[in-house]
C-alpha cells in the first residue's frame, strides 16, 4: 500500500474503522486535493467502494513553519457551529487532537460534491452574463449570511476577541511577515506601519471567515447562484466582517485591470459585477457602513502579501506537499503597490 504524505492509508484506514465503527473503512485510498495553500485536504475512499463513498480529512501542512496558524480544533468547531445556520458548510464527523496518530491533529467531515472554480469556469457552467452575475450574487449573499449570524446563538461567543480586532490583525500579519520574510521589502514594512497608524473604528462585529473567495467554495452543479459549501475555515474568528469583504476584492480582478495579483481572472469575464457593485450588493444585504472600506482594502493587500510570504517560506522548507508555488514571491511587491493605491486614492 502506497504512503501518502501526511495521511498514510495504512494508518488512516484502521483508525477510521475504529472511530466510525464501520469495517469498510479499514482499507482505504487517500488522495491529496490540490487546492488551498495551507492546511492539507485529503479525499479518503474505501478500497473497492464507489467514488461517491468518501469523506474528507483535514490536517496541518507537514513541517508547518507557523504551527499556531493551523488549529484543527478551531476549524472543526466553527464548521460544526454553523451547521444549523443558513451558511452552507460540510457536516463534521470527528476531531482527533492526539498528534501521535498522523503527526498532527486532524478532523473528518463529509465530502460535499460541487463545482470548484479555480482559474477558469468549467465548460457550459455559468457561460452567459446572467449565470455569472447569479454566481457572483450567490457568493456575496453567502458572505452576508455568515456576517449576520449571531455568534452567541451558535455557541461561538468566545471564539475570538472582537475588541481591538483591526489593530491586532495588523500586528499579527506584521509578525507573520517578520517571521517568514524572504528578502528585504521596505515598501511592505512601510505599508504595515501606515496601516497601524490609521486603524478605523470597528462598527460591526461577527464571525469572520478570514479567506473568503470563490475557490474556497463549492458551487451547485445545476444552479451557479447557490453555494453548496464554504471551505477552509482555518483563519476564522470573531472580528470586523469588512475584512472578509475587502479580502474578497483581492481575488476579484475586473476587466481592464492592469495590475492584478489575483491567481485567477474568472471575475474579469463579461457578466461578473465590478468590485464597486459587489460592495453595493453586500451593503444592501447587510446594511454595513462602507465609509472606511479603502483602509480595509489596503489591509487586505497587506495581509495577502504576508500570506504569500508565508507560502514561499513553507515551500522553501518543503512543507507544501503537492502545491505549485512558482511565481508567488513575484506577487508580493505588486500587493504593496495596490495596498498603497487603496489608501491613497480609495481604489477598490
């Protein structure tokens, strides 16, 4: 039996048979999904069984540089809490906190079948302007639904510290950049300092996903405007929801953008709304005050630059199994320019 890095089938199978109480899991195949740049996601299927008889295993990257950023317990908790709400999430099955099983804590959840859009739309899917607008509205509606969940009502009142969230986020990502800097980048340091000096007052608090974007969602195969599941909750907490909206803009290039660091150009296709239209739709659904949105966008580009630096560092350390990180370092300085433009010109 072949060994899969981070999730040996010879260990995973007997473990699942024990915790799930079903012998069909004793012999399994484990496949690493090539999506996401931090926690590792595997599809686990019983050997000889149908492809749709599978579950998902999530664990931190092997040899993680910043272990505190990969808390499986928190990710499992927020997904479990959101299960009964209007926010679409997979059903959780089990949490293992003992690192001796796979070398790190991990959890299991149901496998949701849906369309996963990365760098292009599948042929025939949302292939006209109306379908693309519906897809975009569905994503924004899902984000709005998340931000309207009362944390206390779903048992997440203590999931984070909303007070001082924005200032703490600037410090956190400045610290992450300091811990993983690949080279001297004075522009990034200057952007961090400027953000720290101009933190706006927080007007709303709620559950923050931390990395909400199209390719962290599974879309309904028949109805592009319906999100079947929101994935990758590793950075979720309680805080200012506008940080989610602004980070979505980083991943939302428009037609005619000359300097976009997004890894996908899907939203530049005809029919997708502009970032300003996305902001208007979100405000209409939530009633949010977007008066300081340019600061949030500047912060989003800074955060994205720090994330890229972390990916580059983990790749250099050999901790990005199955991930192609070529060219990521080249996107860091453009992030600085876009962040500065947001603060200077209010550019979305």
